C-alpha cells in the first residue's frame, strides 16, 4: 500500500475483533510515538499499555464514543470493544503545547497501526480523574488521552465535501460510517 | 522503505537544497493533513502554502531555529533556507485541544513528506503577530505553526538514551546533528 493511501485511508475504528494484539506490534507503535517530533525534543510524554483483561474492562467503562451516532458506535465489552488501550500521560502542569506533542505521537501510532491492519480510536471523551486513580498515577501527572487498539470489525469511509456542507459523520443503511472531509481547495490557499 | 523506518527515521531538517518542490507533492501533504483525525471531526484547521519567493523570504525572517546549536542550524536565505512553508491556521479563540489536531495534521504531513525524500521542520518559535499581519489574516484567526519544507541538505541521526541522560541534541565533529530519544522501556510501562 502506498503511504499516502495509508495516511488518507486511515479512519477511526470503533468496532473491534476480539483478538489479542501481539506485544511486538504494540512495541512498534510505541517506538513510533517516542521518536515523534516534540517541542525542543523534551520528550515529556509517557505511555501506559493496558492489556490486562479486567483492567482494560474497567478503563473501557470510563470512555465515551461517537456521540453523533449513539449508540451504534458504542462498542460492547466482550463483543466489539477494544481489548487494549495506550494511555498517553503528561505532567499535570504541562504547557498547552503538550497537546501538539500528544497529537503528533498519537498520529504516528495510528499510521503505523493502520499499515499493519490494526485500527485505533483516539479517545478524548474519557473520565480522566477515575482513570488516573485506577492507573495509580502520582498527583502531578495527567491522563491526556486513550488510544483504543484492535483489529477492525468495521470499515468507515471518508468522503470529500465542499466547505459549506456539514462535517457530521453518519451511518448509511448498511451500518457503514461515512466521514465527511472538507476538500483540499477549501482548506488550503496558496501565496 | 518499511513504514516503521519512515516514521522512526524521520528527523527535523534545518538545512535545505535550493530546489523548488512540485505543487503535486505539496498537495499530497495537504491531503494527508486534511484527512487526519481531529476532535469530533470538526476540521477547524486551515493551511496557507507560502511559495512566492519574496513572501517566503519575509516569513523566513520571522522564524527561529534549533536554539541549542545556534547558529549552526540557522539556515541562510538563498543558501540553506527552506523555500516553502505551510502555515497552520486556527480560530484565535479555539479550545487548547486544537493543538492536538494541529500536531496530528503536521505529523501526517511530515511522514508523507519523508517518504518522498522531502524534509520538514515544525516551527513553533515564530513571530506570530507579524506573520499574521503579512498573511493578512482576519482578527479572529491565529497562526499556530509553520512547517518549513524542502529537500534535505543534512542527515540528522536519532540515538537511544536511558531516561536519566540529557535529551539535548548536539552536533558532532562532522557537523552532523544527533537527536537523543529516550528508549522504549523508559517511556512506556505495561499493565
């Protein structure tokens, strides 16, 4: 697959096969995350891989999914839920630009994952304080995001739209998720 | 090249060949940026490609580079400076998580670029207000970052370090930039 097709074709996955990811694949994702660019090369992010069955279940229950198509992309534990998460951790007092570092690291992992047939969902709607307590993080740390991981059991589709059309994702009659993306000439200009 | 090697091998480039990038390559980068994940798929980022020779020169003069190895990675206009920039634009009042969107979009562009032999430098140390004025942005917009683009005229090298060693990048006797990256088992833990 050409790398442009991997990057453009990657979509968030919210329904997963109930298969375990090999540790070696997860290590490759973490290698991509840790070598991603970050402000002044300070490398302030940390990562916690959550694989334990009961712990993953507990974490899963503190996540929210795809608000616009509720409940059709709320995965069910033991049926379609991810069985692995990577928690992205930072200092609680970090500068807001830590979000840029996190975005780059997470996108590196997502592109790497997609190239191996692994799907991800970048979760920002999570109960951070409870996850922090479960993971027994020190007071001065925060959970920024979770990345849910697993083999895809859905195949969402992007479609180009002009900038005056709604960006809301939706399900078609066959339960396939469509993700509108604003066309190139409407998001970019040239000087 | 395997995609893991592209993602892990990509380094920030600060010395560039004085060759023009084809528009088609820049469009591919923008396609990767616009289809990157973003909070609620809202797609609030915009991109301005700066190619005009005099405008690029003016923008270049408002950028700062690699503070720790000054002045050895301050490219010189007409000799080693990038001849193209992509400005990443957002609403001035955007939520701080817009930084996460920007990080993901920029990393998509950087990975795509690297796979085509194009180097980038993600610039955060820039004179935002003056760039905003030069680009004639409306009051309610902000310049988040610049991505400098061009064909690499240096080949920086990452090296793994344990977490208790300094993360400062440095130049060796042959003027090659070394970029320490904290080893996997020191940034990640497993549960």
